[in-house]
C-alpha cells in the first residue's frame, strides 16, 4: 500500500527563514521598456543580496502567485502605462491601493490584478504586497530600455532598497533586544 505522505510539492523556501522577502521583476526584455521590471530587480538585488529572493517572470497570474507564496513581503516591479511622464516611479501598497493605482496601467493583458484576485480566492497572497511601477515610453519589439526609463532603474532600485530596509527594521526584532520568539510546534529547534 502506498501512502500519500507529502504528496504536494514543497515550497522552495526553507520554513525557518522568516520573514521571507521576495522581489519579483515582471516584464519582457525583448519589448524594450517592458523589460524594466527585470532591470530594476537585478539592480536592487545587487544592493540587497541575500536579504531577498529575486524572481523574474512574465507576469502571468499563476507564476506571480508561485513567486510570492510563503512570502511575508513581496515587492513586485513592473512597467506601467498610466499617462505620466516616462521614467516616473509609482509605488502602491496593499490590495486596495494597488487596485486603484494599477487599473488599466499594466502592460500585460492578464497580470497583477488577476493574480491578486486569484491569490485571494486560493488564500495564497503574501502578508504584505508592494508594487513599484515605472512609467514606460516604448514597448515595441527590440531589446534595451529607452534612455529615460534606463535612468529610472537605479532610482527605483534604491527605492526598493529603502522599502525592504524599513520593512526589516519594523518587522524584525532588533539584535540585543529582549524580544522572545516562540518556536513553531512542528519545528525542531
């Protein structure tokens, strides 16, 4: 008789490494400025190193959900088309603000709003979600960012560094503090 023990695949993240922070770069680098999400994620990763897990995706909802599952803080960075000046950096926090700010602004037919709705329905949302959007200029075929969007990459990466650093300072006990932690009943510490 075959018993189904651990029949479902395990998350690729180790459970004792909380809080988990995932930086998700969304886009398509072969459509000019639509690749800005990947470029910003790479630049932010150079600053943050092991503090974050970096994932690049095309923004398809099930891939976004897989990227942020078991994550305390998910920072999604993507190209937007809202009518603002190219290179403008937008930041939205929480489901309601993201829904208002991202209405018809993404460069993908299905994307973040759909992923949030589906994630809510299957109870697979991160504890906290922040979206950083960079206003694009060109999304035609080709590689390379327009100059104005390329100039925004380092600014957006620094902004993400600040978001992660502030979140860590608020969410994690300070070293040397009298904070205590309770072990997970299922863990072996």
